[in-house]
C-alpha cells in the first residue's frame, strides 16, 4: 500500500483535482478540524457506504494520526479499489506541516 506524506498529499491535491481525500474520523473530530474538500466518512460507516466511492479515481485516506486511515486503505484495496494511499501522520501532521490554520487536538 502507498503511504503519502502530508506534503505529498498537498502537492497531489493541487496537481490532481480528481483525487478523493477520504476523511475517516468521527463527526466530533471533524467539527474540531478538517481539510476543505475532504469526503467525510467515519471509519465504521465505510463498508455500508462503499458505493459512494469511485473506483476510477485515486483515493487518499486520512484520520487523526494515520492508524484508522491505514486500516480503511487496506480494506479498500481488498474491496478492489486500485489506487489507494494512506496519509502518514494524518490531519495532525497536515496541520503542523502544511496548513497551520487547522486546529490541532
């Protein structure tokens, strides 16, 4: 499975607007901090909502630090999604290295 640094994610989002940023954190976490344009889908809801994800577009999965997103990325690959990456360090790393306006928690 591919691992993306948060700086790679920022570059890819700028260069490839078709990239889906899948945020698998819980609603309370999303209210505290989020990345504009991300698709919010809490980890526990992913199996029931697979039909909402495009198999023909790259997907980068993000959570708080990278643990939940790693599990979801592995699940998506097992379900036949071909271009899936985990965002190493999650939104916490994104807030410190890419966009300091995003609150940390």
